[in-house]
């Protein structure tokens, strides 16, 4: 089965060192006057995590994408050992590429709960 292009691109961004993973790390990064190009939120993040990320992104005017990818799918894509509910992309070019791939995946008919098509 072919690997999802969005998740593959997320792995490339991780290798390039342009990712901040975890809701608390992302919130701290944004609160310290750093503005990421894109924040990605998993579909199974808790209500408190959702509120935290939505509020901090809204306050700092950061682009936020709620995805259909699970925490496990995001973690596997970036090589994390534990589930990851939120990922911030710090590079504008990589963020634009990821946003395009995310929109292309959605337009092709959606995905399953574990992030597969």
C-alpha cells in the first residue's frame, strides 16, 4: 500500500528540523512570540488540548488545520515514540507544501481513523 503523501512530507519536515511536536511545546513556542507557518491538530486530541491550541493560534493569528489524522499517525510520520496531538511547522515553504497535500488528500475522498486512505 502506498504511503500517504502528507505524512511522508511531514517526515521530511521533521528531518529538516522544522517541526515542533506536542501541544504544550507548540503553545510555549507561540507564546514566546514565535509564529509558526502552520499548526496541525489531530482528530483525536482531547477537548482541553483542542481548546489550548485553538485559543493560542487564534490569539496570535496562526494558521491552524484540524485534520482527520490520529495522534498515532502523526507520531509515526515524525518518528515519535508517543502519540502526538499537535505539530507546528516553522518553515513557510514546507507549510505551504503540507497544506497543499492535505487539501489534495481531502479532495480525493477522505481517510480512515488511523490516517490511511
